[in-house]
């Protein structure tokens, strides 16, 4: 099992920890968070450093994942992803064994597919994306980089969700639409 660093120790990290433990492909080596949190515990895993320590930690660890969420903005999440790439970390895709990703679908680097989500045939998930719990990404949909598809969202077939978009919980898109920006929870996007 490869060791992996999780960068960001808040609520999204809690959910990611569970997915990684269930998937069983990585051993969590520690959490990277704010300097004042070093030595504290996140669901049984130690905060072993802050962003300033990543250069040194790269000498010891090859894999990392951004576990900072994307609610108000994804600016820091995107910057961390780019910084980890620049440092030479491998950012794997992580897929819950309680979800389903169809043959022919693709999941980009640093993206996570959470529990009970479905990514259907020929769907494309970009890099550094969150496909949250119980989300549905239908056939031929394209989710561009740095995007968060929240809990219970339905992205219908052929929809394109543009880079850096946040789609709130329970939102639904009409098929073959283009979505961008901040989509409020419960919205129907035509």
C-alpha cells in the first residue's frame, strides 16, 4: 500500500478519510493543515505539517491529495493542487468502492468519487474534482477541472460543467446543457 498525505484537515477531509480507508489502496501517512494544528488529531491521523513543510515531506512521500473542500471558493484548493504537482507529488484519483464508475468513464488526477455516486458510460471527470456522495454523472457528461459536484446532484447526459464550477446539493441539469459558476442547491439548470 502506498502512503498518501492529505492536504487540508476539515470536514471534507473527514469524508475523504472514510473513502480512502474503504478503498484500501493507500495508507494515510498524515494530514497537512494550519501550522497551529500540527500535532493534533483528525479521525485518528496526526497533523504532521503545514504547507511550508511540503517541500521537505516530498522527499519522504510521493503521493498526496487535496482534501480541502470547495464551498465558498475553490481558489485555495486549486492553488494547492497546482503546488503539489509542481513539487512532483503524484495526485491519484480516489474512488469509493461503494460508488460505481462505468467502463469507459474517466476520472482525472486528484479527483475523488465519494460513496454511492455513479459516473456513467463515457463520462469524463477532470482533475482535482469532487464528485460528492450520491451524485449522478450521466453518460457523455463532461466535468471540467477543479469542479465540485455536491451531494445528490444529477448531471444529465451530455452536460458540460465548466472548470471551477460549484454545483450545490440536489441540483439537476437538463441534458446537453452547459453549466458554469455557482449553482445554488436545489436548482434546476435548463
